[in-house]
C-alpha cells in the first residue's frame, strides 16, 4: 500500500512489537484518535509513544477532537455499537473535529496513516466511524495492522 489507512488498536500489544509492525506495514504517520492520549500500558502514553514512533521515522499526531467522549464508551463495550456510532457521528460535526477529518483526509491521499485507538476490534471502536468518514471522502484503501 502506498497510501491509505491502517486501522490499529494497541490492546494486547507491546510497544516494541507494535512499532515494528507499523514499520513493516509502511506506516508514515500515526493519527491517535484517543480523547486523552494516556495509557496504563507502558509506552502508549502520548510522549513515550511519540518518541518511540519518531525513533522509527514515523510521525505522530494526536487528534483529540476525534476522540470518543467518556460518556459514549459504554455503548461500544455493552454491545450497543449502533447507538455509540450514532452519538459519535453527531460529536464529529464540531468545527474542531471537521478540521481534524480534513487533515486526516489530506494525509491518507499521500501516505499510509495508522488510525490508532486502544480497542483491537475496529467494529467495537469509534475509529470505525472515523475510517468510514475518511473513506467516504477519499476512497482510500483500508487495511488492519496484523496482530
């Protein structure tokens, strides 16, 4: 793939293997779509993740405006995914989120961009909505990062 989206959740991954998989997939930029780029998992908080990616030649962008609000996480966890997606679609109509979506669209036209969140299964994660929005406007190819 020369451009497009790699969907990735870091759940169950170690930072070194994670970065190696991104390099193997040809990822040039990681778009972190967590509301708060913090993690209890070693290496996945914003600064440490950005540093690990930079050491591998991968750019990092925290797109906070594309994060899922805390109060909208339970629908995804509890099997009410359609409800969670509906609420999230409404949330990304803000000017800040629209700006981030435009930025992400521009990136995926020219390079391979990993859209990152915690959840391994994209079908149970808000990033599916983001990816669908980007594909709808760019027709970019999408792949999942192998586990």
